[in-house]
């Protein structure tokens, strides 16, 4: 039941980011902006919403950035260039490796990625065109070589950056990647 509540509450907050035009006021590419997105999405769920983690975490056999180096890594990531599509995906991959929060990194970081793309190259990902398994596979391999991820995401770029439906489909897909697809965002 907890995951269903988490999904519903955070999807409602994701919609508010768009509908209240809060997303337009977020500076792209900063740690502060990612913290804001995470805090906004998960404020009703996690007491650590918007707080950089203080514990080490892993997924499967992959260990994310150690807390000993996390704050320094985040400063380095923030300074990475974000002028081209390749730059932005490189920055996204590094932020995924950092995984700054205990939970909710993927959902918050995909919104953060779209803000980066929107502000820098006037595009965003139409996540509904990104196959879950291809994406998760590409993400898993991206620390070694991000080319597969770049190809996958580049093929799903759209210039419909002000289209609410594209945003909503993106949120729905993002939650599906996390196996949270009980609620259809278009019906919330």
C-alpha cells in the first residue's frame, strides 16, 4: 500500500509543478534545482525529501557515490558543461552515479534532465517513446559508456517543450520505470 500512496501523492505533486508553473522558475542544471524538485515531489512522503543522503546506497551490484565524496562530487557535476545534448547526457549520467537522495532519484532526475534540455537546446525527451527495458539497460551501462543512452534518448527528443501532454506522458513513463504504474496521471 505504501508504494501506491507514494505514487499517487508524488504524481499529484509532479502535476502541480507543471500546472502551477513552478517548473518554469527552476534554474536548470544545479544541485539546488534537483533538491527543489525532489523536495517538491516527495514532501508528503519522505521526511528526507530534498535532503542529500547521509548513508551509502546501492542497487543490485552497483554502489552509488560514497557519502564521503558525495558533496564534492555534486559540486563537480554542477560545474559540468550543459551546452550540447552530449554534455547534458554526460551530466545526467554523473548525477545518476551520485544518486544524491535515499529514494526517488530517478523520478526527480528525469524532470531535472528535461529542464536542462529545455533551457539549453530547446528540446525535451518524449519519455513515452523510451522503452523501459532499453532505458534501464542503457542506464546500467552508462557509467562505462553513455553512447547507448545518448542514442536512445536522442531518438526520443521533441521540441514540444511547452506541451502539457508530453510532460504528463513523461511523468507516467518515469514512474513505470520504477514499477509504479497503478495510477494513470491523466486521470488524477
